[in-house]
C-alpha cells in the first residue's frame, strides 16, 4: 500500500463509481480498477461490493477511509511546506459548489487568480448534502450551498437570497397564470432533481407543511437536463429563480410561487473558521462584488 493507492481509494470511495473517480483522477478506468484490486490484495480485505450501478464500501473501506484522509492531508501539507524551499510556495483551495452557482465560477476564478496568483483552486460541482459531507471529512475547504447547513459542526456566511419558482413548458395548462400557489403546484405531475439535492428537500419540506407530498413522475440529477426535458412533456418542476438567467429558454415559463413564497438562502459553508478566516473573507468580498450576486439579491427584494 502506498500514498498513490490511498489517493485512488479515497476518490473511488467518495464518488461511489469507478468512472467518475477515474475522471476526477485523470486516469483510465481499467488502470484505476487494477490499482484498487492491488490495494485489496495487499491488505487482504474486500473494500467494495460491486453492483451494476455503483460500488458499495464495506466496513473495512469505512475504516480505511477514516485513516487515509489524515495521512493524505498530512502528505499534502508536507509537500506544500517543502515547495517553499524552492521558492514555489503553492497552496490549494478545494471548493464545492451547487449547480445553481456554477455561473459564478468563472468570475470567482479570475478574481482569485488576481488576488492570490499562487493559489491552486479546485472546483467541484456537488449536491448540498455532498458538500457538507466532504467538508466534514476534510476533502473540501469551503462550500457554496444553501443555508442553513444541516450537519453539526458546520458554519456559514450568507451571500444572497433567491426563491423557488415553478417552471413549465409554454403550452402547459397554467401558462396564463401570473403566479401559482404552493398548493396548486402540489397537484402537478413533476420532473424533479433526485432526493439527494437540497432543492428537492426544500420543496418536499414546504409541501409537508401543508400535509402534501410531491407528485413525482420522473427524476434527473441535472438541471440543464430537466429544463431540456420539460420542452417535450407536460410536466413541471421547481428550481431556484436565478437558474433562469443561467439556463434561460424562451419556450419555458417561470412562475413565482406564492402562499407562501419559498425563499432560499445561499452562502459560504465551512468547518474550520480559524483555519480559513482570511480565505472566507476574501471569497465573500469577491463574490459580493460579482454582478450576478448583487442582481440576485436585488431580484428577491423587488
């Protein structure tokens, strides 16, 4: 067992899928599978149960993962410290972002490059639940997610507010409605994000307050995929309003939800405030200056 195999193992464990882990590592799937088999052989344990859809970690994998993370983090800190002797002091910053804030990434990367040219920034598109999980296990430094954070030990800083909107195709029966109540929307057959996504959880919680459940006819894990699919159906969905500016389509109608409005808060999520204080303040200042963030806040207030 070596550090390279540990790094490969952590990627497979976190992704739950050899293909996604291989893409994350810029490695071929056969090569990655071989490394995992070699690691299992050297440890004489089975780390994953193989199924057609994903890899399920065994109890041995959970144990190894909890020991591997501190080792890999320590090795990275050692490498960063040694680079300074060559005049190459390099630091990495791993940020997890929601699909709804991906349009902020180009501005953020450009601003960070100007503010800290030696910083290596790693951006991961993740669900809110996955962002929180990776913050807790140390594989992310900071997340940009919905607030409040659900897991104990996580802290947050508000960036902007948004609100949930009903999205329907142009020929939908509700096309003439200027706004739609939550109870009306609860009656509609829907195409929604999977249950691991916080948008779905927020919608389900809102309906639960009315003693209702969503009428789910289909699920997708991609907002662009959902919006493209709506064009050929009579289904509806619910998404944050700012998504309209990211993936706008004139053939889709975005209706405000009322009775009540479903407000969303988006902000920075982190675990270790002392360690990341300077970075948090920098990120917040950079993001608050971004036109898309300012406009999102104004839209909700109007």
